[in-house]
């Protein structure tokens, strides 16, 4: 039962990732694209964690944590670039 639930969840997040790719291609402005990329990072983190739960490995949690920190910093950097025109002051 757990295996089928994990497979269903992986399929749902994969579909959400594909829809995010479509939104990235059709987004009208740069802030929309930044939010789309941030949402894609969250979906990829979810896929990594679900795959780790399905296979029974703990390495996926470390990778997901590193990706979460990188995604957060990159989102902040993109937003700061849009607001001020530069990242480093």
C-alpha cells in the first residue's frame, strides 16, 4: 500500500514539475518566472525525498537539504537583482 502511495505521489509531483515548465515558458514577467523556478525547486526536493523514501536510502535527505538551501539563496539573489540591479553592493 505504501509503495503505491509513493508511486502516486511521485507521479503527481512529476506532473506538477511539467506544468511548472510550461508556466516558465509562458510567464509574462520576470517575477513570475522567478516564482516558477522556486516552485520547481520545491517540487524537485519533494521528488528527491519521495524517491529516498521509496528506495529506503537516507542520502536523498542530505541532497534535498542542500538543494533547499541553494534554492533559497538563489531566489533571494534573483529578487535582489530585480529590485536593485545588482547582487553585491
